[in-house]
């Protein structure tokens, strides 16, 4: 995985985006190779720790977004010792968890096939924008396995009911269908994909970074929970905590003064 900071704003300390690329086209279809798991995890962690980076865009290189795991490696793992196999699967699971827990907003730019683990990458990102040429699938059952480590993120994105179907059938899912079932937020023609990604990134830059991180944490905290006294109390305390921050004071003042907010990491 390689990463490039957006050079549209090169001032020291200026907010910017970071694009993380999956593999290199010279290596064939973009697959999740064993040797890339830790590098990818480290890349996400490093970029997320950079407070000047306001958005992370995950993109594929070449014809596909990501064609899933390296099948030769998967076959070899079938003959490995059980504990070694578990450790290997944990490394892949740790990659997805690292992405899922990023405080920086994450956006998947899907231009082609996103199969198996590739669909997991699309699902684990906060936002997913796809070209009309994109296709998705949890294709694991056709290999005699299951979409295990990506399962929590795909189920979270498309729901339990849809997961029963697509986990078992491994059908290809068009970009339009992916939007219908909640996997994809926006579908645009290939020539408009970068413009749509940029439009969303610009919208992200308008918000306060601490508020966005807190909003993501709020979503995780209340999703699929009953609205009981504990949730009501928790949400009340969250807004009170945020209202007392420098960022909130700046945001409210900017709105009332009819000017753009100047966000700082405080």
C-alpha cells in the first residue's frame, strides 16, 4: 500500500487529504497479500495519527479496486498449523479493525471489482463512492470458505437480511444494487468518480475535526441499541462535553459572525 498526501494545499500545518493506494498494477489484480497486511495497517495508523490529515481516501490501482485475498496464499494456509493459521487471520482482522477505528474520516473510491476482502474494504470505510462499472461480491463460499473477518463490517453496512443472501449465493452485486442495499453512498459514471470524491472531501473539510471524530464515535455507540435511559444520559453528556471545547466555540462564533470557521486540533 502506498500513500500520497494531497498536494493541493502544501502549507505547513494546513489541512489536507491522504490517498492510500492498494498495490501496484504491475503485480496483477489488486489482491490482499499476506506481506501487505501489516504495511497497510501501519499506513492507516500513521496517517490517522497525523492531525493535519482530514480525510483518508482508499483507492485501487489498475483495473480493480481489490480482487480479494491472494488465493495461492489462502491455499497454503489450509495446510498450516492451526495456531499459525489463527495468527495469520488475526493479522488480517487487525487491518480491518484499524481502518474501522480511524478517527479521521475514511472514504473508499471504488472504480472496478471489489471482491471478497475488497468488498470488506468498501464496507469498513465510513463512506463509499463507486463508479457505475464497480462490482461487489462476498465470493468466499465459492471457494469453500466464509467472509469471516470482513463479516462484521459487511453486515453492519448491508444488514443481516441482505447478508443471508449474498454471503450464501456469492452473487455479483452491481454498483446500483450496492447503493440500494446500503453498501455504497454514491454511484457515478467513471469520468465523474474523482469529482464526486472531491466533492465529499470538500464537505468533510468544512466540519470540525474533533466534532467529526465525536460524531463517528456517537454513531458506533448508539447503532442498534435500544433508546433507553442509559443512551439518553450518554448522548446528553456527549453534547455537553463537546459544547465546552474550543472547536465548538469557534464553530458557533463563526456561524453567528457569518464567516468560515478556522479549525485547530484542540
